[in-house]
C-alpha cells in the first residue's frame, strides 16, 4: 500500500489506538502492539519481515533510552528519599519566587536540553519538578508541560543536539558553504522567544483544566502530607551543593562531551563519562553517597527494587511506541511524502516546516524528521531561494519547529512525559500533543518574524 490510502490507514490506526486505550481501557502496551501489527498487515509489509521489524522497534528503543530511564529514575528516587529534591526546590523557589515554578521549569528545561537529549532531561529534572509542586502547591500538570516544552524547544532548535547539527551540515554542504554553527545557535536562541512564551501560557492554561493522577487521588479525599510535614519527616535536609550534584554533574559531563564533539576534539575519558548512560551512572553514585551520608543505606536495596518496579511499565510502553514508529518507517510513507514534496516547495520557510511536521507526525522521531527533511531540502534550497547563511540558519529552525509538531504515541518522548508526569494517556494528548502543536506553530511564526526583520 502507498499514497493516500496509506495515509488514511495511518490516521485510522492512531484513532483506533486512542479508542482502545481511553474508551475500552486496553493497556497502552497491548494497544500499541496490536495497532502496530494491524498497520503492518494493512500497509502490505512483507509478512516474513514483520516479526523482525517489531523486534527491532522494541529493542531499538531500549538501546537508545532504556538504561537512561532506569538510571535517571534511580537518581530521582535517591533525591526524593534523601530529601535532596526538597532542598533543591527550596533553592529554586528562592530564585524565582513561590508563584512562578512553571517558569523555573521552563527555563531550566530549555537550558539543560541544549547539551542533553530531551528524554534524558525530563527524567533528570523530574525530581525537582515534583518537589516544586509539593513546595508551592501549584499545578503538577502545568509544571510537567512547562518542563517538557522547554526541553523540546532547545532539543529541536539549538546545537549541539544531533538534529540541528545534522540539518546544518546537510544544508550548508548542499550549497557548498562552510557550516556556521555559531549562527545556527544564535538564531536558535532568538527563535526560541515566541515558543517559550507560548509554552508558558499554554502550561498555565492547561494546568487549570487537566489534573495528574496524584492530584485526582488527592481530590478523592486521600490523606496528603503538607510540605512542612514532608520536610519534618526527613529531619535535617542535606546541603544545597550535595543536593544538586547528582543532577548537575551528569549535565556538565554530557554538555562537555557535546562541546568537544562539536569542536571535533576527541578525549576518550570525557567521551566515556559524557555518554548519557555513564553520566547518569555518576549521578547514581553521587546519590548513593548522599544516602550514605544521611545514614539511610539500609533502605538502598528496597529503594532500587521499588524504582525498577515503577520504571518497568514505562519502559515497555515506551518500547511499544518505538515498535509503531518502526512499522511506519518500514512502509512506503516516507518515500511517498518525499516524492510528492515538490507541491510544497513554493511556500518558503513554510515548506520545511510542513514537511518536517508531516514526517514527525508519521514516524515519531524528531531527529529523524529533522535529518530526513534536511536531506530532501538540500538540492532544493537554491530553487526555493534560501541560500544566504542567515536563510539557511532560519531553515534549520523552521525544520526544528516542524519536527516538534506533533508528539504522540509513536514518539518515545510522549511516553516519558506522560508516565513521569503521572498523566492518563488521554491527558497526554491534551497536554503533550496539543502543547507541541502550539509550540511548533509559535516556532515557525518566530522564524517568519525574524525573516521579515532581517
């Protein structure tokens, strides 16, 4: 199957999945696997290859973020059990005030995701977010959305994340020009302004309409500790420096590795420590030291066991989302979109935005969407009239805007945010999916505005 029938089959598959999860209460893992299998059969994927494709999609997700999720969750649990997360929340509240935790998470996420993948960033920063919610009494959903969008914007706009770097290299090389990463970074920062504003407003609005599972439980009359009671239960909180270390040190290690890669400098020691798995392992070690200094090592085994029990379902659902993405990538959808992209080529910066958005929605990965769109665009840049270094930089950000639009069930980040944000799947669509639509549109509007003023 190819062409319009394939696109229709894809839309029907997504609708079916949503109905299975929200209306018929089928577990997300089973729903994703069933829909992936049915789509592969309907799309005409070779029957012999379907089991292999499903296995590759499942294992590929584990390879990319499985251990990262486990180690990140373990860091978070260590920070929660030692009281370090509460200490960090106190520090952040002193910086931004008790009334603006959403703004704090938005900016924190935007900064952290410049060197760190958004999936890893959300897992790493989630303990601070949860503690801030306890500390301020503000909406848990608003803070989760603000953190998610802040991470996503810089992930898609600003090197040294792989997508923007790959797009810049492809487009500049296609025009036989030297790559200007500094310009790409500057334009990425400038074009983050409207998306950040839109993210903040959307987070505040949606936070009033959607509640996390924890907030719904509290509304049902469950006994919930006050912040003061929670602090008292820990006795004395650890110091600020040791509290931040399990989060800050991994971010610094990953950021240093990214900077060295961007400068094309190879230092094996920093490459080793700067990979997300090893950087988070360092974070776990620092968390264990924090636990030992508080005299709580007797609880470490139970804490680890509890963390693995909690992260198991998250990993399986996220991997099932990877299966759906792999099945779609195995169909003729991307080739069909690429072949028929000429009709959009007269739209200027809207062309890369729409093309990236179509690819993102279809196959799930922002990085794949960015790199594929850049590959399609490279031979067309002169035809479209986007040839100056500034125009190329704006094109990279336009692609990034499209690559955010939209995050849904075939995107691992959707499941990370939904699960760690303690959201029902239907609420994940109301928050993460709708939020990425809002932010993506704000991104392309920012690009068009800069192009008019430049």
